[in-house]
């Protein structure tokens, strides 16, 4: 700046002075622009290096966690395989795929399995897609449904049998008293049941009443209602028959009198 001031003082021509001022200002502007650009480039470079360092750190952390989880999984798998208390309800991959294909939960009942199979069979049966462009695809899907149904039917049978076996195996201290009462302990739960004192006729009567809801033989008021209803129906029938005979015989009505 001192040199420029000295140079300006020595210059007396106005045109040269203006040109020199423009040149000095343009040089200062270019210098500031270059400084800002260099600062921006340095900032961008630092941000990129920071992102790369963070990404590499996250990758290392994820790899370490995956290695630890795989080691823990291998140790747990080895423990389950070598122990005698391994779960017998472990789901095979074929069963899992069959459940996914038929859209069923793991606790599916045999009746629900059968209903879902019939529902899907009506959709994918080959007879429903004859002479269409999806015929082969539907045939392949129907075969997959048949295989899945067979796999799940066998698996549900084994699952229920294992469940019943485990439930009955847990009962301890089973005893029967003289009056027919049975008491058993299942862990901390004490269960008791008594034998029925009803005769065969009473049981048969109860079964008939359960099948016909609302109809009770053993309650007198209900029986009286049915008798009143029968008496009313018989009276209506007799009244109608008398009226028909009255019209046929041609008795004069009240107007004729």
C-alpha cells in the first residue's frame, strides 16, 4: 500500500491515475477471492476427512459387534446342541417356509390349517385357470400348497403330541380319594377334580338339553309353558275345524236371524 501511495503521488496524469486505481482494486479483489477459495477448499477437505474417519470407525465397530454376536451365537448353539434340554419345538426351515406360504401362525390349530388350505386351494386350483397365461404358474403354486399342507399337518400332529406329553409329565402326587376326588400337583398349582355322581339317564338328559338351548325338562315352569302352548294350538285347530263344518252345513248366520 505504501508503494501504491508513493506511486500515486508521483503520477500527475488523471487517466493514468484512474487506470492504476482500477488495477490495484482488481488485484486486491482477486487476492481476497483466492484467499476465500483456499479457505473454503481447506474446510471441505477437513469435512471429507472427518466423514471418512467416522465411516471407517463405524465399519470397525459394526465388524467387531458382528464378530462378537457370531461368537456368542456359536457358543449358544453349541450349548443347546450338547444339552439334554434342547427344545423339541424347534421349527425346521421347511415348516417355516410352509407357514409363510400359507400365511399361518406357529400356534395354528388343525381346524384352522384345514380351512386355510381349502381357501387357498379354491384360488390356486388348476381347474380355475385353464387356458390362461397363468396356468403353469398356478399349477406350480398349487403343488407348493399341497406340499406345505402335508408338512404342516404332520408338524402340528407332532407338536400337539409333544405338548400333551410335557403337560402330563409335569403332574406329581396324583391320588384318588374314596369319594372319587382326584388331587394332583403341577409345580405350585394344586388341581382337584371329583367324579360325577350322575346316572346314565341324567347324563343323557343333560346332553339333550345342551343340544337344544332354551329347552329344559327339569324346570316345572318351562314344562307348564309348553303344555299351555300345546293346549292353545289344539284349541285353535278345533276352532278352525268347527268353523269349516259350520260353513259347509250352511247354518244361517246372525244376519239371517
